[in-house]
C-alpha cells in the first residue's frame, strides 16, 4: 500500500468482490467503501472525520474500483 500523503488527492484502488463469493463486481454503481482512521476511531465522511459513512466508488477496470480521497493537511497517518 502506498503511503497517504496529506494535502493531496490520494487514489484508493481495490478489487470489489461479490458478497456471495461468486466473483468480482465488474459493473454497476452500488460499490461502496468505508475509510476508518484507527487512531481517531472515526470514519471519513467525504469531507471530514466523523460518523461511519459509505463512500461511492468509481469503476476503473474489470473488477477494479477506485475512490479519490482529498486528504487535508495534518491528516496523514494510519488510516
């Protein structure tokens, strides 16, 4: 995993697997993720740290999705 860089947009890329174990999600718009800061015990809401929030991912390639995360200054670390 690449380090999180504060003050920059970081792209989180991952493979989304189907809950029933039948493969990966290759299309659709219902792929979500949650970013949890273990130090603060808070979730990224899309603009700041707070309550648990589902974030919408974007499809990149076969089974690969991404989320562009603008990390504010001072918020780098263990996410």
